[in-house]
C-alpha cells in the first residue's frame, strides 16, 4: 500500500553502486543542459528567469519520491509556460506582485487537481484530449511560441498571447530592431539549427565516436549560452541595447504559502484544469513511450499524484507550473539515467547553481534564450500530420483544424476547449446516425455480411438487420425510423431479426424504442427477433419486461435464426 | 418541392364534404374545451389570461398550412408556459411592459430556431433529450406547476420558479387564506378528479352511450368554468376576495413586430433553445404516436418548420411560445378531427370568442383555472417510472434523478441542462471503458462466445479478443492497456486476433493506438490480426498505412482465423 503511493520504496532498497555512477553522470549532464531552457520557459511565461530554476529543484525532488517513471525529468516546459503566461496575463500585468502570486496559485491549483484526479483514479479524463486535438494544439502552440520569441530575437517589444496580438504589437516596432541583438539571436538560431540537423553526422565524420557526437550536438544550447555570454560581456553589449538576464537573486527559493483573494483562485480554476490535463498528457505519453522501450511500466494514476505533488512543491517554493518535459526527459534518458535518483541529482545540481553561480548568468542575452526556445519548439509543429489526418478522417481533421485556428486566433484555452468539444460533438453526431446493414449468409458458412457488399443468400420473408452501434438515447428514434422504413418498403416481411453483435449497450430510451418497434410490428403481423445479444446487454434486458413482450425469439447466433426461418 | 414545405397542398385538393362535417364538429368541441386551459397557461407564464387566447389563434392557423400532423393542435401548453415564466421572470417583473415584450421575443427566437433547425434538418438534435431526462423533467415540472397553483387555490400570494422559492413565499401567507377561494378551488379540484377517475364509467352505467360519456367526462373543465363563474357572479364573490379573470380587452390581437434592446434578445437565447427543444419533443412524440394509430406519417423536420412558423406567428400576434399540446391534441383526435382543417376551425372559433364574448369570462375565478391546471398536469408526474428506471439502469436513473432534483431546486433550465449533460457524460464514460471478452468457439459451430460465460473451445497460442465498442479517442489508451495486459499475462501467445464485429468506427487516435499495439506486439514476436472488420471501417483503414504495417492478416470471419491457427 505504502509502496503504491511512494514508488521510491520499490527501487531505493535495491539501489547499488553501478546505478549510482550512471545516475550521477546523467544528473550532471541534465543540470548543465536544462539551465538555459528553464530560464527561457520562465521568461516565456512572463516570469523572472530565476523562477525557471526554482521550478526545477523541489518539484523534481518530490517527483523522485512519488513518480513511477524511471527517467521522467520534471520542470518548466514550453507548452505549460505558454499556457501559464496566457492565463496570468489575463488577470494581472507582467512583473507585478499579483502576477507572481497568481503563478504560485496556478501551480497549487493544478497540483491539487492532479493529486485529486490521481487518488480518484480519473486518469481516463485525459483521454478526451484526442490525438488530433493534441497534435493540432502542439502545432499551433509551436507557432505561437515562435511568434512570441520574434520580438526578443529582434530586440523589439511585443506582447500578447494570440498570434494577432503578437503581430499587431510587433509590426509597428520592427523598424527599431537592434542590430547587436539580431546578430546574437540570428547567429544562435542558425548555429542551433545547423548543429541539430548536421552536427551529429559531421562530428562523427571528423572522428568523434557516435555517443559523444550525439552529446555534443545536443549540448548546442550550452555552447551558445557560454559563447554569447562571453561576447556580450567582452564587448559590453548590454550597454548597446542587448537585453541580458541581469542580476539574479542568489540562494535557494524561499518556502512560502501563497495567498490571494477568492476571485483570483476562482479565475484560475479553468486554466489550472487545462494545464493539468495538457501537462499530464504530455508527461504520461512520453513516460509510457520511454518505459516501453525498456520494458518497464508506469502507472498513469500514480503519475497524476507524482505530477500533482510536484506542482504543489512548485507552488510552495516560488516556482511555476511544471510537468514531465519532452526535451529534458530525452536528455536524461539519453544520458543513461537508470533510476529517479538521476533526477534528484540534477535537482541538487541546479540548486547548487542557484545558490552560488547565478552571477555567471548576468551577461546571458535574452536573444540566446529566445533562439533556444524557438529551435526546440519547432519540433512541435507537425504540418504533414494535417495532410495525413485529412486523408484518414474528415471529422478528426475538423477537430484538429478548429484547435489550430482557435489556438492561434483566440488563444490556448479557447483552442483546446473547442477542440475537445468538437471532437465529442462529432462522435455523438456519428453515433446518433448509426450505420446499419441488411445482411445475408455467405454461402456455405455460418457467416453473415452486408447484402450490398458481398454475394450472399437471403430469404424474402426474413430481414436480417445488423445495427452497427450501441443503442442509446441519441439514436433511439433513428432506430425506429430505420425499422419502420424497412417494413414499409418490404410488405412481404414476416420476420425482422435485429443482429446485436455491435450493440454494446441498450439504455432506457432505446429500450422504449424497442418496445415501440415490437408493438408496431405486432400490429403489422411481423415478428421481431434478436440475435447475438451480448452477455452484459442480455443481463440488462432481463431486468425489464421487454423479453416477455417480445413477439419473436432471442437467438444465440444469426445462423440459428437463419436455420429456423429458411 | 412546394408540397414538401407547404403540406396543406397535399390534403386540401382532396378535401370533401364528409371530412368537413367531422372537422367542423371537432373544431367546435376543441374551441369550447381549450379556452379554460389557454387562459390558465397564460397565467402560469405570468402573462395576462387573454394572451393564452391570442396564442391559440394565428399559431394554429399557420400550423394548418405548414404542419404534417393531421390532428396536432397547437397552442400554449403547461410545460412551455412554465419554462416561459421562469425565463421571463429572471429578466423583468411580472406585469411590466418589458415582461410582455420579452414573451414575444422569446416566441420569435424560438420560432426562428425551430425553422432553422427544420431547414437544416437538425431534428436529430432533440434526440439528445433522453427518455429518462424528459420523463424526469415532466415529473419535476408537474410538481413545480402544482406548487405554483397552490397559492391560487388557497387565495394567497406566492411567487418564484423553483420549489423552494414557491414554498418560502407561500408558507408565511398560509394563515391568510380566503375561504371562498379555497371552496371554489378545492371544490373544482375534487369535482375534476372524481370526473376524471370515475366519470366515464358512472355516466355509462346510468345510460349514456360510451362516446358521449367520454366527452362529458372530458368536458369537466368546461362545466367547472361555467358553474364557478355563475356562482361567483351570483354571490358577488369578487368583492369577497375571490380573484377573477376580470376585464379582458375584446377584439383580435394587434399584429406587431416586437422590438427590444440587444441584451434582451441575447439573454433569451438559451431559454428559447430549451423551449424549442422541449416543445418539439413533446409535440413530435405525440404527433408520431397519433399518426401511427391511423397509419399516417409525419415528417419531423417539416414539423420543426411548422412549429417554428407557429411560434413566429405567436410572436407577431401578441401571443406566447406555443407547441403541439398533449391535452388539446387528444381532445381534437378524440373529437374525430380528420385533417388540419379541424384545427383551423378551432382557431376561428377561439377568434370569435376573443372578438365578442370575452365579457362572459369576467367572473371566471382564477382558482377554477388553477384547479384545471393542477388536475391536467398531475398526469405528467410519473413516480413508478423512477423505480422502473432504477431497476433497468443505474446511469439512466442518475440522469433522471439529477434532472428532477435540479429542476425542483434550481429551476427548469438548470434541470434540463444538467440532465442532458449528465446523460452525455455517462455515455462517454461508458464508451471510454469498453467491455471486452476473450472468446472461444461454440463446439460444432462457427460461432464464438465469451470464454467465461459459455463452454467453448480455445487454443492456447491464440487470443481471440472481442472489443465491444467503437475505437475512438476516449478509449484508445484503454485498448492499448487491455492488449498489453493480455499479452503480459499469457506469455505463450503467438497470435492476437482483434474481433471487430462491434467496432463501428476507428478514429485517428485509435488508429495510432493500433499502430502502437502492432509495433509493441512485433517486438514481443506476437502477430496482430483483425477479423470481422465491417465495410465502412475497412474502407477507412485502407486510407492509412496501418494495413501495410500490420504483422498479421485481416480475416473475413473469426472462424476463418480459427481454421488458420487451430
């Protein structure tokens, strides 16, 4: 029981030296690699850069205690930072005390919701974010984030959390771009893209062993940070209009209990829910993928608890909403992390940097961070997926397109909510007009298929009608219409057999419709039969009076009905 | 084409004398019978009594042109009046000009929505009002209406549109009840209930032929109106505190185009939508039932148009929202109406009364109307249905119970919206955790059933897994878990056959899951096969790359797979 809620108890007792070496190395690499992105994502959310470091310490440490993934690295991530910024900027001005306060409240709310969902085993809730909606949301968010970084790359002001706001505030200032900032931002961008595309292969060609070449290519942001910081320091570019990170308060974050009035908490409820769900989906799908590679398993419901406690920790330690991040987790995994201890070591490493070395970050240009963000989020934009989804299913495409458009035009919340609503509405619409088929016997078998698609045997006085949907309120009337039209157009009918192989549910509304059909067919002297009724459905029908009133019989198989009537 | 949108063209050309006699008689009977209820429902909506008459004239006349039901009688009905009153009282004080104005706007909005839904063929929309939700709503509305009439029956003040508001305003005034009002109200109530329960049988026993006995029993409200009016006039009870209908402006309603500011229209949008849907459901289900009795058919989408135009007419002629009413339609049907002309004759009859005889209604006590309403809505309250639904399905019962409770506590809108939302949520929850079964062959047949319910043959290296649900985003991950758990617990497996007889849809999310399952099973050297994939689903799969990547085969029938592997 304790092990279930504290998964650390399952692996710590078996911890040994060989694991320690691997985990320490991974922790060191992650420490160095995630510092630039942590700073960048805090800025993306409109928060001071140091908040990104704070959010990488305590949340990751508590995830080590509560998480079930061996390799997930928890901290600020791009999408969640974007959503956080969008939520906060609608309640307070960037840089105000309320803005910082609201970030903490958002973390606490999101943490509380995640823990609650975990304890109530409500992980299935995230399933309602369909793949097309998530994929569309990621693509649109990638575009939004890239647009949000344009200003920093050029050294001009821009603000807002929709594409239009961004562009409207950016364009008038374009002429006043800063040449030094643009050089640093543009240079870093080109360097990072080149390194990502060709770095590994080139380095390998000039003699580096493959794993080292890979590591160097991935360390691009670290080089960029070091080089551009040195350049900015040497030429004193901060005086020439290049924005830098500047003074960061040293020391560990203070532990505090954020407070705020009721309306602040209330207005953050919906954003917190969306951040929780999106963060959980991002985290758990990556955790599952990596666990599968090593034939391990993670428990989605315990992951909810783990991520929830991490967010609570972020809220208490001056952080921001966190989740298992794509890039930081991949770095951790590739660096050879064996257990969650690697994450703990990375957290301690970042704590050390935060305590003693924030001075080194003074000259780090914001443009370098913007370039780092831009390159890493470009992986989110998946345009081929649009074509692929269009080809496969128009309704999935509609959900995806609406999510993309509304995320860009109206912002992240509107985008994701309308995507989810539309996918549910389309599914309901679909099930409200079920496909049905008159079937006949495939000659020489006991198998029955659609008379219009296959060459099958039929009997003129018997209609074998296969209903391809569960029968429930949304399609109950449709079922009546289908049967009545069938009987009206085939006056020679004596028997109608409803084949229920695809009927997984008959609710009270559908039961009334079946009663009505039975009575109406009785008037026309046509008998109603059922076949292939599944166990659970049959159990339920037995609780009603329908089976007593049924004019015909219930056949175990359609073939049994066929033998009876032919 | 014209006949489709003007159904009168289908029957008027064949109209002849025999029909005329029947329709004239039915029209006369309906005129007399529906006047008391029309006045009563207008009062129930918080409107002047005469509005009920106005709403029974033009709306019914235009329905004659556009409706497809031969016997439906259109006018104010109890539920719609209750919903109208609830909607209006949240925006304006009863008796004010704005209140009257809002009633007209509500009719226009509702009419516009109905016509739009009809032209867009969106009649299916009403299917999302499940039977349990409707039945619960009717029961709760019946209780609410009865409570709303208590004050009028006792001669004391009460107001509000939830049960609690009603009781809170009623109870403090109870002591000041008016003895004359109570006598009239209570006497009428007892008289009507007795007549309804025993009238027909008793009259038949003392020598009246059955149809006449039936008609007299149904005319109870007319007798009550006449007698209590005479009593009130004779003893001048209006001076002794008995509320009467009083002066009604004579003449036909003025035609007018209601106006009002944007916020008024906007705040009536949701109520108008709910009134449209509930009115449509009440009207179309009764229309269908009566049409079926005479082997006629009605067209739900054209009914939307017909009811919509009726509501537009109500909005332009000082009326209130209308629909096909239960009691007025039954009266019309029983009185022998043959064509919609009967409805037109009734409308003309009511117009005649409104023009010249409203003075006769001066002394009609409000308490008599309250008793009329109370008796007629008691038929809506269906308590046995609660037990029946509980027995059949807990989730249907939950939707019903929530609808009843919230309608009583929070009002009609909250009740119906939460009922609909809950039924959809429960359906989605259900489909997100599909039933699945390992099946085996029923010996000697080609039929396959659940291994735990039936005595069947299996092969240890082959898992035949029947998935009892369409595969879509909400259950895609669940499917993965099911298959992975199956493979993990049966290491001897070499083949997994997914039986898709109940799979009516595979959306893009589920397709990705199938891809993932296929890849994961490949790693474990287990082949994935499909069987009994339906035509439409197979068509869609062919548009993706899944079938190329599939490690196994697609079998037409499960038996074909069985033969291959056993």
